[in-house]
């Protein structure tokens, strides 16, 4: 059975009240969720850098290991050539072995130099790594504090928020898809998240522009969906002003002499 305009307006207004309450709960959290996310992203970036430092240090240590192996190999060759040099038959063989000895000695010097350079780089990277780890430690403390603060706020409204989300799903089922999409679109564009409002004191409850009396009469009838001419919000009804009863003045009693 198709719902009437009045029923649609009531369903929309009810959905708006639920969403407004959810908005107020989220507003209490302020910028904390974004701050927590920013800190998590920042720490993730630092951890990537830490990982890169560790990878570089391991690579340099492997490089040192290879150079040390090269030195050992050159030392073996030097020992071998020195033994051969003792048994040379002519000057040509002696000169050839001497050149090989010089070459291996040069190889050892180059390897030692590269080991020294790699060790210096490791020391620099370890210093940078220690500094970075301190930064990560501080940022983790900040993150823990922010997460704790946010969790406390969430805990305070957790039960109510869960109930409101269930209520919202139920309310949404009472609204046709096309209308629900229009409602969501208006909400996104509305500064205060209000897509459905009442006319209060002759003005739109969203943008506060005056709603003409004839238009107010049409809104009261609820025969069609009417939107504010200025802001495009759905006008769900007209809130009647309640006039305060003026207490009658007490008459002053006059004494007769």
C-alpha cells in the first residue's frame, strides 16, 4: 500500500531527528578521529623509514662480510705467490709473481677502505635510526593518549549510538529509495546536516528565510512535498507558536475606613 504524503513527511522527519542526534554524538568527538588517523598514518610512515634503515644496515653488513671474504682470499693468494716466488726460475717469472702480489695487496687495501666506509655509513644510519625510534616512541604516546580520549567519549555514547543506528535502519525502510536519495543529497549539501525542517515563527527552520502564509497553509495540508524556495530543504510541517497565558493581575484591595 502506497504511503500518503503525510506519512512520508512523518517518516522523513523521524529520520532527520535520528540523524541529527547521531550528528551531535559525532560532533562531541570533534577532530579526535581525524587526529588519531593522522597519527596512525604518520607512525606508519616512520615505521616504513625504520624498516628501510634496517634493510640498508643489513645490506651494508653483507657488503662488509663480502669484503672480509675478499681479504681472506687475497691473503691466501699472497701466501701462495710468496711460496712460488721462492722457486722462480727466471726474472720474468719473478716479476709476474711480484705484480700478482702487488695486485692482491691493492685488493686488500681497497676492501679495507670499503669496509671502513660501510662501517661509517652503518654508524650514521644507526644514529639516525635511534633518533627516528625516539620520534616514533613519542608519537605512539600521543596516539595512545588520543585513542584513550576518543575511546572514553565513544564509550559514553556507545549504547545510544548503536540503538540509533538500528532505529535509523528501521526508519529508512519506511521511505522509498528515490526519496531517501534526495534526502541524503540535501543532507550532504546542508551545512548543519538538516534536510527536513519545520517552519518556525513563519520562517524555514534551516535557512531562516520567511515562508509566505499561503505556502505555510499548503505545508499544513500535507498534500504534497514542499521544499524551501531558498535552501531546498524539505518542509515537513508548521510549528504552531504556543502563546503564553498571561496571569490576570490581582486587584488591589481597598480598605474602607
